[in-house]
């Protein structure tokens, strides 16, 4: 009888020795993101030698340190730029970018936008916790209206950045958003993201009780985890309510965050087109060379 | 059976709050960090759904199914686990 794969096997296989316990705060969801990524890699049967991780600066960017695979810990916001270089140098690698909301959309917003537009083959796992957690709780662009932060002591008056919809509008091949407390959907999405050619964005909503929850009266871990349950709605349900629902129902779901798979398309990635062009030009040059030598 | 790496636990109690059959409770002994890690209740309805294992942010929980335990439960847990079914 073949044994079922055990969580302990996953940990001994993918976690770097001597790094645990993690530095993440009590109640942080970033650990879950690591776990889900491991399960996705295990289910796809990818060798850790074929994986390259990249990360910027922030809590989420500590993640490559815990994974038993090659990783880059790069400058603030530039993880996607470094990952593009990695993919260009070795197209056989599966490039995974771990990044936070402040890192990816605040500091490195343009790198993100253009990587999604060019459809570069990589999987971006974006851990959205609404705040710059590591530096002490400054307001991130993704924070909902009214959030309290150290740089917004009277409440946030700015519109929140809807990253997944932006990526979908830019034509990324795969876009999904899930809160971390649903285990199976993120695992499936990461799997699909890894096997998709082109740019895949998986936005995981990770609770931050220390920097975000504490200031917003959600400091208790279970309260914050339940907040996500009460303030999210599946895209399919949202669309149905917006089309067929009554006015009261529409108002009730208006401000909720949509979760689910935003976009799933099969289109060629940037580097596939690039290598095709390189081959085409080399053939042309070879033909010219032969003509000259004749 | 639930194996817990006691010293990796930070005491967030997510496993206790999220258990669908309420099978976990706080233990009486402190760990190295000074928090009470979870433990399985003596009388419990654990169905080996593995939710605590997947939801633990600190990799501290492993759910194991012992040989000879209820076969129905075993099959159930196999099908649930993130799509991994090596053998049924």
C-alpha cells in the first residue's frame, strides 16, 4: 500500500533546515502561502532544482529564505525585474515571485504593470495584507477606505488599488485572488498559475494582526480572520447579484472584495515569442552567409 | 492522530477556531515561546480532514492516519487532500 503524502514529508523536502520557526508574527497568513506553494509544487511534481524564487523587500519577501530552492532577495519593488532577467537567462526555470502589496504595487508598480502587459512567463504570488508591515504599518495602496495606519491616523481617504482587476485588464494569462484561510482554492490556483504559460498573478489576502489589525480594531487573530470571511464574495455570486439582485442586495455586496479566478487565458508568453524571433533571425543570417560564401 | 511540533507553535489558535468538529483544545504545558500549543481532546470526533494541518501558518501540525483506524474516515481524508490521491 502506497502511503499518502504527509505534511511532514513536504516539510522535510521543501523547508530549508534550521530556519524554522518563521519570523512572521503570531496570526500572520504568510506561512500559509508557503505551505500552499509547497503543496502545489508537490502536486505538479516539479523538481526544486528547476525553481527559482525572487522577492523584494518586506515581510513576504522573507519567504525564499525558508524554501529549499534557489532564491533572490532583491531591492525594494524590483523582484519582478530580477525575475524577468532570470527567466531570460534560463527559460527552463520555473520563476516564482513572492512579493507584498507595498512592494509590488506601491514601490514597484510599473515593473508589475509592464510584466503583466508583456505577459512574461512567471508566477507572481502577491501577499496582500493592506499595509507595509515590516517597516511599522505605513499605509499601502491596497488598504481599504477608512483604514487606520501610522501614516493615516485619521483614516484612509484614498481609493484602494484593485490589483487583480488591473492585471486582468492588462491581459495577464492567469489572475486569481483568494484569502489564505481557504486552503484548497489557492493550492489549485498556484498549480494553474505554475502550469500557465505567460504571466500568472495569485493574490493571496493575508491577515496582518500586528500592523493592520491592531490599529483597526481587528487585533484579535480570530476576529481578523473572520473579517475576511464577512467582507469577501465570490466573483460569480457578485455578478449574479449585480445582474438579478434587488437594490438592497446590491448595496450589501457593493463594497465587498471579490475573490475567485478573474482571468484564465491561454496565450503565448513573451519569451516564447522572443526565442522564435531569435531562431528566425539566425536562419535568415545563415542563409545570407551561405549566399555570400557561394 | 495529530503530531504537533510544540516549539514551532506561536499560539495563534487558528487550528482551534477553524476545526469543523471542535476536536482541538489548548494544552496545559507551555512551550519554549511561552504559549500554550494545541492538543487533541481526549474525546474527539476528528475526521482527519487535515484542515488544521493546511491552515497552520507555522508548519507545526501533521495529521497522521494510523493503520487500522476507521476505513471510511481514511478514504474521506484521502480524497480531500488538495487533490493528491496516490492510491485508493
